[in-house]
C-alpha cells in the first residue's frame, strides 16, 4: 500500500524519506515486507507524508486488537 501511494504521487523512496523523516532503507524494508512491524512513529510519519489515515495500515489494527503497538523506543505502549 505504501509503494502504491508513493508511486501515485510520483515519489521515489528517497523523496518519501525526505518528506517523512523516515530513513530510505526503512521505507524500502517496509515496502519489501522484510520489516513486518515498523514502529508506530514510523508509520505515523509515512502516513502523514502520504496523506493516508492510520486506519489504512492493517497491521496497526492487528496490534490494536492486542492492545499495544511499539513506539519509537520499541517498548510496548498502550494505545487505549
């Protein structure tokens, strides 16, 4: 989904990285699926840059059902 929206905007991964503040290598890993659970902060930054609601990220909803997601310090954080 990130790749599709990024390409629709005509952006490279590097351009998304610059706009979002997320390293290009992290964006690449997320798009390839090698980073299965990026931090909440990372997804929030990418979503904002791409004008996407956080609800569009299904893995956040999966974590939400469990009651926590990981913050930028990789510690479980309650989202309720």
